C-alpha cells in the first residue's frame, strides 16, 4: 500500500484522543474546529454520553471493569471525543483503549465561573442538578457563585490528578480560541489549516443573562474565588492578578508518559 491510501490507513489507525474538561470549557468549540479541518470521527458528548456514570466514577462507586465495559461498548472506533462527563474516567479509558491519548482542555476559572453564572436560571440549575453536588462541591445551601467555583476546582483537579504520569496535552481555551494551535497540531500529528471559528455555544450565541467579568467583581467575590480555586488556578498556570483583566493564558504543555506497567485487561 502506498501513496494516499497508505496515509489514509495510518490516519484511521491512529489511537483515539479523549479531550477531558469541565463544563463551559470549549469542548463544543474544539470538536467543531477539528471537523472544519476534515478530521474524522470527532464527537462532542457522543450518545450515550455516560452522564449517569460520571459521579459514580468520581466517587469510586462503580468498578473499573464496569466502566471499561461501558467505554468499549460505546466508544469503539472513536478518533476524538470531547466530553466533560468523562472527567473522572481517564484511568478506565486507558484500560479500555491502551493506546489512547488525552487532551486536558481547561479554561481560566475566572472566565468559566462568569460563564456559568450567565446560565438562565442559574440558581435552579445548580439546586436541581442531578449530580451529587454535596459530594462534588462540599456543602449544600451555598450560593450559585460558590457552587460554580467548586465545580471548576474539583473537576479540573480530578483531571489533573488522573493524567499525572500519562502523556497528555494541557491546552487552554484561550490559546485554542486565539488560533494558537501549534501544540495541538503536533499532538494530533496533522496540520489544522482552519485556525479559528466564530463563537458558538457561548453566552453571546445563546443569549444568556448578564454577569460581570472578573475585573468587575467586588473584592469580596474575587477573594472568595481565590479561596476556592486558587490552588488549581496556579497549578494550571493562571496568575493571581487581582483586579486585572484575565486576558492571557498559560502556554500549552505536552506531558510525556512516565514509565508505567502495562494496563490490565
């Protein structure tokens, strides 16, 4: 086999890449960008999205074997999927698909919390959320702002912990949206001629309610945010710039895999 057929065969034999992220972090955008560049078998929260297994996986209430079985049954043949429901499933994904690779797509917590707070009916959204928010965010009865902060902190911390020692690309939504795709191209092994897309699935596109950006938050809100999210913000490379606009992003980081035993079947 030679020429374009060989290239096509190599492309389709590439290992799957799973993009792990918290909510409102650009999962829809990255999939649409890859589709615009002709990438095959790219999915955003493909059906079934495994929503019902997200919290049991986070709390270790479901066995690794059950997760592996569900992943193999529903994700076989995937080349790329971005899905925040998989945020606590990296170890099971690696067992189900030993050659799989990971992208950790993250967003500046200040921007993400503001975006979450623009959801219509945000108080009811968090109050009635089917995930176990007490286990995920600490306590019930806190306001929506604190809950949004905890959501960002806990989900990103779990992803970072699970991917420690595994080859993965740490990519900020800021770089992705700005068209700084060199690290993503190197990771995927293919050029991306389409560098940027118009906003989609954003507050502007969905007509969300107004909520101020970080620099307009009162000092008490800024302090509350850093009390909850500070450690993870610094871990991901975001600076504590009180009362400064959050207009920069950390450099993408490709983390090579550490020596590890073969994944059990």
